[in-house]
């Protein structure tokens, strides 16, 4: 891996971290009622941004054998406008 591709990877990770932090901050500013309308509990904001809402943004597993042993790599979920 060249030094330029390492730098590009590092910068991309920083951008994704900032986008995640922005989405968490935006959702945190919502009232409990607004969050409820989106199907998100305040305690689950971070997980909703990183992994999606179970059964809405990500399908629920068919049975316990299909549950991931650990969360998969985070994926950025767009929040939408208020």
C-alpha cells in the first residue's frame, strides 16, 4: 500500500467519523416525541446511526442463529431533514 493511499484512507475515516458525529448530534437535538415518530429511542441513537433501525433499515434475523455475534462494520445511515 503506497503512502498516498494510506493517507487517503486515513482522511476518509476522519470524514466518516465527522459525518457520524453530526448525525448523532442532529438526532440528539430531536425531542423524544420526534424520535419516537422515527422509531428511535434516545438511548439507541448511536446504534441507529451506525447500524440502522432493526426491522426498518436492516432486516431482523429469521432466528437466533442468524444474529451476528458482534456488530458488523458500521455503515452510515442518512438521517434526513427535520
